[in-house]
C-alpha cells in the first residue's frame, strides 16, 4: 500500500506540473516505470533529516563525508560501478531565499572547485518548486557532471546531488531519482 501511495503522489504531481489529466499522467508514468531497465528501487527513509530517497536496488549507502560538506547526510553508489553517485544534503536555508538563489550560491562554491558549464533551471521536485543546477568539471579528457536539485521547505534546504562520468547514460536514471525524491511530512 505504501508504494502505491507514493506512486499515486507521483501521478498527481505530474498531472499538476504538466496539465495532463490524471489518466494521461498515470499512463505516462507506468510506461516510464516499465521502460526503466526493469530496475528495482529501494526507498531509503531518513526521518531524522525529513526526506526519503529512492536509489537502485544494487546501490549501497556509504557514510556521509563531512569534509565534503557539514550538511551532507547520506551518499549512495553502486559498488561495482564508480561512474555515478548520489549525495543528499540538508541544511538551513537563507531566510526568504528561493531555490534558484541557493543554486547560485552553490554555483559559486562549485566554480571555485573547478566546475563550469553552469545551467540553472526551475523544476518541480517532491511536489514543490525547486531549482536544478547542472555543471561539469573537465580534466584530462574526462568529465564529472553534476546535477543538483534544490528544494526549500519551511526554512530547510534539501539538495539531491547526482554525479556522473557518463552523464548521457545516467540522464534517465537521475531524472527518475529526482521524480521519486520525497520530503517527509512533519
């Protein structure tokens, strides 16, 4: 029943976001779910941080790296494939700041770390207005692309950070992870 409840929420959110009917959104998401490499998902709930994230079944959770950021709460990766990973951050938001303004602050930090090719766009995540920040670092012919989804809820900043050395291959995976991200009710 819980999985069905979350799926119905995704359908309602898509219908609201796209203007489709509930039936059209349902059809679209069922087709996407069937096409997603027959992937099995695991839902990891972090009630102490107020969110739940969905990652592929074969991904493992690793301890947060607080040297990376004091706001890092979880990280996930596939043990056999180091080409992609997920980090979830949670921290205080700036009073009155929008998700896009927070994305601009994050951009400055990433820029200082050698990232470029920045694009910030408005999106919906977890049924809320959010910002998406895309960027990449190029080094010796390799790329590490980062996609961050920033959501602000009740003065708290959530950031779903997705990184990949094969961004074209991971595009659908990362989109599906963002669509499944949840902010838990109080």
